[in-house]
């Protein structure tokens, strides 16, 4: 177990170094921070002085080592557009993105998992067929179109929910949350549905296909022959063995939700990291782009590590296999 965790940590460290190298290349070859900060009318002396101050005249290896050292401390420099520390900008936007992403992920699981089980157990019913037909829309429609349609229906025509912003928030130390206010929940509903719809249909169809495959397995036939109840067979045996691939997809999709909340945040003007990244791309704000890239990579690495560890909880075969490998050595 310890060797497995250590191996995963080393792999995660290698991935983060590769991402840091990519982010460093952004600093080196995408735009000129000196020109962005001083403008076109700066003199050569001013450019040389600023370049020396930023350490851009040092060897590339030294700059990369300095970049990694600063990044491990959460220091990505100053935003070229807002002239504020990038860490402060990320810190102010991170709660909004995580709040939206976690609510969307919970919504996808709470709705997708039961519907997947239902459509597998009642696969010939008209309700199950209707749900499957509706799930095709969730997979096929692009996220921005779903968001626009929800705004058109629930904000413009019905006037039930707001179409942009985060609403009223409450400060809990440095963390800001809208989950403690009615206005925050109203502003959260449409973006969360928009962001969760694709993941919801993915979970639904995955659970359905895995359940159908498990229900055809021999041990399910033996369980029926032993006279176990349908509830015990479906939820005690079939659903439990369906959860391994579901955990894999759900873990990866949670990282995807956080990384690709950009479109949803742009449509609803949600003040999160995705909107900050879009604005950074428009103004070639390289420090913000590099910080966003490293942070998203770190989130993916941590989620993958958590998913690997969860395998040992839900699948005893992996624990047994690891024990045999350890005994063999």
C-alpha cells in the first residue's frame, strides 16, 4: 500500500513538473511582458532595467528553477492587466469556481446515478426510454447553448431566476460563499444545471451500461438461484460492483467540471477562475494564464490520486492483488 501511494506521488510530481515547464514556456515565448508593462513608447534603457528586475536576462535553466520555487509557494508574480498579485486574484476567484463545480458535480451524481439504475432495471419501460432520449440532448447540445436557452426561458420569459452574477455572498474568513443566502442560491441554480447536464447524462448512461452488464454476470444468476430478494441483488451486489468505473469517471469529470467551467462562467458572468482566465487570454496576461494552468493540473492530480485510493475501498480484488504482489516480492 505504501509503495503504491509513493509510486502515485512520484507520478504526480512528474506531471506537475511537466505542467510547470509548459507554463514557463508561456512566460518565455508568448508575448513580451516588458512591452505589455511599459508600452510601445518605452526607451531601451527602461526595457533593459525592467528585464533585469524581472530576471528575464538570466539563463533559462535559472529562470525555470526560480519559477518552480515561486510556484510551490503560490507566487506567480504580478498580473500584467490588473497590476495585482496573481495569488490574490486566484484566491478571490477560487471559492466561486469550487462552489459552482461541487454543486454541479453533486447534482450530476444525485440525478444521474438513480436514473441510470432505473433505466437499467426498467429498460423496456416508456419512462426509461424517454429518459434515455432526453439524455441524448444533454450529450449533444453544447454547454453555451444550454446556458443561453436556460437564460431565455427562466430569466427572460418567466423571470424566475437571475441570468448573471453570483448574488449576495457571505465572508467566512478569506472564503466567500453564496450558499448561505437566498440570492446566492438563485444565482447558482442556472449555472449549476448548465455545467452538470453533460456530466449527468454521462453518469446516467455509464451506470446503465455497467448495471446491464453486471446483471448478466454468473454470480447474479447464482444470487437469484439462492432466493435473494431483488433489492438485495440489485443494490447489494449489482450496484456495488458498478461503482468502480463510476468512481473513475466521476473523479475525472470533477476535474473536468472545474477546468471547463470557463464556458459556463462566461455565459453567466460568474466571477470565478474560468472568467478570469478568459480575460487573461484576451489581454495576454501570462502570469494569470500560467497560474491557472498549474492550479488546474494540481486539482486533476489530486483527484486522480483520491480516485486511485478509493478503489481500495470499493474493490477488494485490488487489495488482494496488491497483497499478492507484495508477498511475491
